[in-house]
């Protein structure tokens, strides 16, 4: 088989698997459905990926990489950013990933499935995808507040900021009711990201004042 044909089949399988796993989760997704969606032979999964479990590992890593490169956490920073700018940039990126209806939105959907029905891949997802994102916040919080705020409080602040963002991933019905009524999703994402940043700054100021 020509190399270009092999690569094309592999890419179709990977894209189809992203769609099916994101919609149905690991357990309910079938190799047959993925191959049908990719218009590939049923034996293709084993040939290109070595099986369903190995394919799933490739899928979430591919989806996370695409999501991260499309919406980088530091993409919305001014020339001389302050702490609120970092918080806004983080929230803006995460919310865009969540609301993206294309390929860049697969990872949040996969994560939603993982939280509902955990697989053996969850530890790897946390280590290789989620922890590095939390370090983005932690590094900037410690740089600005580290001398005044105990590390344990900074850890809780990281979790609180992340929680405000991922709420929109896991509370889909509420999200659709509130945000779905807006004329412009883009403007609503920006408003929500700015609210998260300002709200978080208020909480951080309170913690700093108490330290």
C-alpha cells in the first residue's frame, strides 16, 4: 500500500475515533463504528494502532495537542501582562476549547466522558495534560503572590480558578440555556473569561490581605 494511502487511512481513523470516543466514551464506542465512520476496513485499528486501548491513548493525546495549539493558554496576553491578564488568557483559552464544535473541541468532550466513566487512561491524562495546564496558573500565582500566600492556599486558588472554567464543560444543560441564548458566543466567552479573571482577583486580594 502506498505510504500516502496508509497515512490517509490512519488520519481518517484517528479523526473518526476522536468523534466517536468524544460522543460515546471509551466503553460504548466500538471499533466497528469507528471504522465505518472512517470508511476503513475493520482490521485497520489493529493494523495502525494495535487495538482499541492503544488507539484511545493516541486519540486523547492528539485531541489535547490540537486543542492546545488552537487555543494556547498564553495567546491573549498584552505586552506587559499583569496577573489578571494571565487569568483572563487562561480562562479565555479553556472556554474556547469547551465551546469549539470542531476538532479543537474534542478534548473537553473526551474529558467529560472520562469524568463520568473513568478509564485506565485517566491517570495519564491527568499527568500529561491536566497538571501542565494547572502549572501555568500556579507559576504565575506563585510569582505574584508566593511571598505572601502559603503554598497550600495557592493550590486551592488554582483549583478554584480551574473550577470556574470547567463548570461550563460539565454543566452542559445550564451552559446551553444561558450561553445558547446569546447572539454572539465569541463575545460571551470573552465576557465570561473576563468575569472569571476579575472574580478571581477579588478572591486573591482577600487571601493576600489575610496573609
